[in-house]
C-alpha cells in the first residue's frame, strides 16, 4: 500500500517551504531595509542618529575625575579682578611662572597669543621658551582665518585647535592629526599627551594613529550614524566619550597662592577661559539633557580629549567603535525581518502593539548595552526599518487575508467568488464552468484526537494533493475549516466532472502518517455546473455545489453528487422546517403520545413508551422522521428531550397517584446521542425526578447501541450514574448498529429491545427468524429482559411467545395514543389484551 509521509514528501516541497517561511515577509523586509539604508546613505537620518548618540552618551556615561590634569580657569571673577580681557601678557607670564615653581609635567596655554597684550610681552615670551610649555594655533585652512602660535615657539611645542563642530553645532569629534604634502600637524590635545608620556612614539597609518603601540582608528565618512562630506573627514579624527573631568583652579586663586602644590606637581596644566564672556563655549551631547544649554568651554573639551588619550594609552580603556558597513546593513535588515515576522504572526492588535513595544525597547536596550562597552550601532535606522517593515507586512497581510487562506495559501471564499465572476464572463457554449465542493470527513476526528497542529498538517497535505490532481488553469480555494472548492473553468460535461472527482478521491484516500498513526481520509464531493444558457451568479453556484456536497455526505463517505434543481427546494424546506421547529419549542406545539408495552406471557400492559409528536399550526402533523433528525443536528433535541422526560414523568406520576393499580407500570423514554453526552444530563434527570416525585425504579431510559459504542469508558460512567439513581437502562434498536458482544456483559443494563426490522422480516415459514431467536437467547443468558418492537401480526406474537420473549409493542396491540386515551384505559382498568394464541413450534 502506498503511504504519504509528511516528514518526507512535504518537507521536500520547495513551493510550500517558501510559503512556510512566508515569502511576503522576506519581500517586505528587504524593501523596508532598502528604503532605510538608502535614506541613511543620503544623510536623511544623520540628525536623528546623532540625537540618538547624544541620548546614549547621557544615559551611559559615568564621569570620573582625572587627577592627572588641572584646569587653571579664567572665569568671570578673574576678568573682573584683572579688569582686562584678553588678560595681559604679564598676568599670563606670572601664572606660568607660579606653576613652574611646582614642577608640572606640561603646561598647555589654551589662549591665542600671536599678538601682544601689553604689558608683559617680554616676560611671557621668556616663559614660553621653557620645554614643558605647549601653545595653540589654528590650522592654516582656507575656510578659517589662520591664527599662528606665539613667536619663537618651536613646532614640537605647538598644537592646533582640534575641536570639530557637527552640522547641529554639537561637538562630538576631535581632530588629532593632519598630514599635508608640506607639513604634518599635531593637535593641541595630542601634543600635551605626548609631552606627558615617557618616551612617546607616534606612528601614522592610512587608517589609524599609533601612540605608544596603541591604535586610534580614524573616523570615516560613514562611521556610526555619520554621513560626512570628504572635506569633513580630513585627518585622523576620533569620537569624544566625555567620560572624564579635570579638577579646576581659579586663575585668581593661583596668583593669590590659594592652592595645594601637589595638585600641580607632575600634572598636565591647561590654562584657558571658562567665562561666558570669553565666548569660547560649545554644545555637547549633554547640552540637550538639561534645562539650560549646559555649554562646555574649549579648555574643558581639550581636557576631555587629553584625558581620553591618556586613558586609552595608559589605562587601556576602549575607544568608541562601530561595525563595518556590511555589518550595519545586516543589522538593519535583521530588524526589518523581525518587524515583518511580528506583524505577520500577531493575530491580535494588542499582541502586535505589545510585541512591537517590547522589540523597540529591546532594540534600544541592545544599543545601550553595546554603547556602554564602546560600540555605536544603528539605533534609529533599525527602529525605522522595524516599524516600516511591520507596517508594510501588516498592510500586505490585510490584502492577503482578503484573498488567501493564511494556513494553506489557497484562495479564500472572497477570491473564489471574484474568480467565478471573471470566469463566467469567459465561458463558451462548448465549455461549462464547474465548481466542486470537497469535504474532509475525518477532520474533526483528527482535531479531537491529535490536536489542532495535526489537523493543520492534514489540511496542508490535502491541499497539496488536490493541487496535484488539477490542471494549471484550475483554481482551488479553502472555503471553510475542512472544506475546499475547486473551480474548473473548462469542462465539457458531467462525465468529465466525475473523472476529476474520482481522481481526487483516489489521491486523497492514500493513507497519511500523522503522529505515528496511519490516517485514512474520506471525502464527499458536490459538483455544480453553470449552464451558459442559464447563467448563475457566483454565490448561487457556490451554494449549489455546497448543497450537492451535503447530499453526498448524507449518502455516505467517498461519494460525489452533481447538483440538481430540486436540491435547492429541499434545502429551503429544511431551513423553513428548522425555523418552525424553533418556533414550536416556544409555542408548545409538541405533544406526548404513549404506546403500550405488553407482557407477552400474560397479555397485560407492563408499561408505556413516551413518544413525541408535533402538531404544527402551520404544517399540521409533522412526522417524527422529519423533525427528530433535524432537532438532533441543530442541538434542539437537548431542550426538547428534557421537556419530554419531565412531561412524561409528571404524567406517569399523576396516573400512578390517580390509579393505584398502575403502580407497577414502567415508563420508557428515549435519549438521543446529544442528550446522552450532555454533561448536565445526570443533574437534569435528578432534578426532574425530585420535582415530579416519580419513582426512578419505574423509569426506563432507552439508548441506542451506536451511542453506547462511541466511547465505552465514558458510557460506563454515565450508565452507572443512572443506575445509582435507581433508573433502568434499555438498549434500543439492538442489532442494527455496530457493537461488540465482549462489551455487552460490562454494561449495567436491564433490557434489550429487538429492532422492528428483525420482527417484520419474519415470515410464516419461519424465514429470517434466527436473529430474533439469537437476541432473546443472548439476553436470557446475560440475565436481561427482552422487548420486541414492531409486532403487527398474530404470527409475530405467537412466534415471540414461543421463544420466551417477555415483552412486546406494536400496532397489533396499539398505535401510540394521546394521554387522554391512556387515562380512559386506566379508568376502565383494562390492562389486558385478549388474544387466542396459536400454538406451534419454531
């Protein structure tokens, strides 16, 4: 036998592998990532990324005091006391002379002194000749006015002003070194650091500065969130980390001697202005985080850079780093994919909102964690890619769900209806448009037994098999949980439809291995052909095919039925009957009739079976064979059965009180399948017995053997619960359904009822009598009583009497009669049926 194993054939289907990983997610993710990366390359996101950089700096930086430095600050108090700005050369010379008394390692004069500020010019120039003094200049660049260093100071003790300002006027970078064809320039901060280090070495490579074997990678045009012009990336630049502060000493306190000499000895001293009136203030990443601008003076920025160089060289603290461009692209693409997957897989808006919030927080958290370790990765582009991809995927999913089934990728009902409309316009008189509806009959069993994952796998396998049976021009759709529709645009006649249906049945009947179990599927197919001469709209054609499928289901498994016009009338009749049935429940149109059950040994009435009848105001009398199956199917049988049981118990209790001689009479009431498996049945029966005060030993509940065999363990629990109440149990229509005799002795039952079909087939020559005889013999061996149904002739009665069948009922004795006629019988105390039994052997 051929088997279908989903772990092998299904796994090798590339088309469905792509569907399982959701090709639309890949497409929307790549599109969103491309848009974001393109905008980033054009510099459209630079300002947002720089703002994110500032936020990360503020949230991760813990500023420490670097005791290797000291800033001698020229504050507003100094300017007021000196009564001059710029300060005179004499004041500067006096400050340097005072500092030199305590042997600082290096003194950096962060003041331009290319022009004399009298008095004291000679004294200042004399102090500047000392080897540990470094002065500042500007680069001789076309875009800036050149300010040279003071005269007679050698180049080895001159550094250029290294502060770089971004387009938003914030200082985030520092220029360490510039190389031209004529000359190399060293920044003020780097020059001070080299002067401080013992035996310093400086090497230059195209991509890094190397100070004492420590690399300072050069910032590139696309480092982190930057998109810089070529002119803006000149020289060797690094990012400032703003992680240190230098101690301060007021210029006035220095001249007045109000200081600790140890704060100067062996240190780097920077002399510069911090006074706002000096107009040497800059915005930093910390500026946006305060109520005021929190500006930083130029001398403080230089001190930050000196401290950063020394910490990197001496303390091995890491510099800011970033991924390669390829790494950043992959990072953005990854977050774009995450956004697509989340939008596709989230079934509820709140779940999508919650998941999106968590992922955005995670994105920031990862960026924050890496930034705290020195890494600057794209935060804003990845967040935008995540949101854009999620939005695009969500929009696509809305459109997709409007046309396709999310599980199988097949068309859904809406798309099928559109296809039908288009195909109807193209059909010709030679080719008829045909629609098949297909139902997987085992779907509910698989779902209940193995769970929804197994049933989903079954649907996927079934959809793939259906595709294999069709032509490329055919369409297949999933229109319900376990129902598919197949649109055949070009079918010549009904015979061709049957061929397609047979091909589908053969393919779908191949066993499937699910959860290590061999699963056999059964299908029902309904077909509806559209006549070009009598065109049918799309919804009507779908309805007709569905009606034919329902008729195929009624005929049994693995059937195909072609729609006929009268089927629609039958469907309408059934819908109207269901509506009337619901109305009848409210209008109390149901009545109970009672059929006597006779003791065949003494011809006396042993009890009655309660049977429901429907006298409709609209339809007059409705046969039970019409409304009982419908009530079972719709679930109305549960409230109807409860009413029957209560009404019958109440009536029988009334008769037993009114007629003392009827105390021995039993009451038989049928339980439907839905009633029997209702979880509240036991409680309802107990309540009815309590309310009616009816003797439970006189109540006999009749259950068909097909109901009992559905779930033997649960059946035993239910039956034992009835027996605990004192109720008798009877198996109705015994012999007509599937049962196992090995279970019969386990059932706590009292009676077997022989189905009337076995009685009515017995003929005068005793033909077909073996089954009835066997059932009676079996019952007696098990200690059970027997009731024969359908006794209509004297011969039936005599036969049953001879084989010792205890009880019987049928038209020979009485049809079901209304309660008033039963009461008349009880009044007359007519409990006996007189028959002259004809003796004979059987």
